[in-house]
């Protein structure tokens, strides 16, 4: 396995693979890799001849007063995980390699990016769309792999690929959880012992909402009210949002019908965590 921070070197290597008729998978990450990321790499390795993992904390998707400077980084651990999973190349650029000093071109999206996380992080998805477009142009993969924990991000990227006629298959991969139910996240490392315990209200709310829907409840407000009640009972938790939307358009739903995404963002202390579930009804 190789690692490079050079766009030119990634392009050279990928062109060489393509000349040999090999398929290429891309797993875009911000590093500090965990079992959730490994599940994406594992699937990419199964479905492609060569796999590139991008390891880049993207500054333009962080808003004012967000955790860019403190976002966890450990490239040595990332290399070990990628190598063990069978990745072929890590792309680990600097911000200067990705963005020229006078960089001024962004990919904007409306509607799909405006609800849920887009309400409290209004510039976030502009940064996501821009960097993912750049990664697609640099790596030129056949397939790209994203986790379903970031369900709105996955919907945004799928819409961007459709709208801009980008010839890449977008593959969504299931949420990976800790043994006690907490969704794997790089931000879990911010939690102290009491906060880590308190964070379980997210998965408890997810499982409760899913059970209600499986038992036939379709009224969105009844489901969401029960989920909010679980979270609000935890003193360390503060809700950003708990909402039910169409999983593809992110339009709000009054009833659970179609492909339904029930998603939340919750502050545990100062740490913002997300979780969700998707059901076809």
C-alpha cells in the first residue's frame, strides 16, 4: 500500500490502473478511521480491483466555531487500518494541495442540503459537495462508498451525481455501532465517561422509533415525540433536531410513507452527534 499527498501522483497511479483495465473504488474520509470506515473499505475491496482511501480533514465544510482545529487526526493508525483492510493507496493531501490560495469555485445545492444538518450548518454541504467533486475528478473512481450514518450527506451526494451527470456509482453502507448501540464516530473520542454513557440516548431513541414504525405507527409526530422524550430525559443531552423526512429529497413528512429517514442531531455536552434509521414503507 502506498500513501501520497500529491494530486499528480494519484492521477498517475489511477491512469496506470485504468490502462490495465482495473476497476477503482474510492472511500472518502476525514481520517481518524474506525470500524465504520473499515466497513466501507472492506466493501470497496470486495467490489473493485483497486481501492483509494482519501484521508483529508476538509476545512471548507467546517463553519465558524466548529471543531476544525480539534478534529482528531492519526495518520499512522489510519495507515495500519487501511493496509489491514486491503486498500491500495491513501490520498493524504494538505489543504494547500487541495485549495489554491485564491480558490473561489464551489458546488452549491438547494433543497436537499437545506433541512436537517443544513439548518444549523448552512455552509457545510457546500464544502462537502465541493471536496467530493474534487476527489471524484482527482481519483476518477468507478464507485464511491459512503456511510449511511451521514444519511443527508449520502442523499446530497447522490443528488449531485445525478444532477451533474457524474459517471460514478454511489454505494451506501450500513451504520456500524458499538456493542452498546452507539453509532461509531470519530467525534465519540471527545466524550468523557459520563457523556459517553449519556450518548446512548441517541441509539435508544432510534431503536424506539424504529420499533414503533415496525409495529404499524405511521404518524410522524407521535413517533418523533416519543423519540424526543427519550433524549430530553437525559440532562447532558440537547436536541438540535429530531425529524422524519423523505430519504431522497429530505422533504419533511407528516406520515411514515415511502422511503423514510428518521434522523437526529444531539449535543452531548459540547459534542454534536448524529444518528438515524431508514425504513421502506
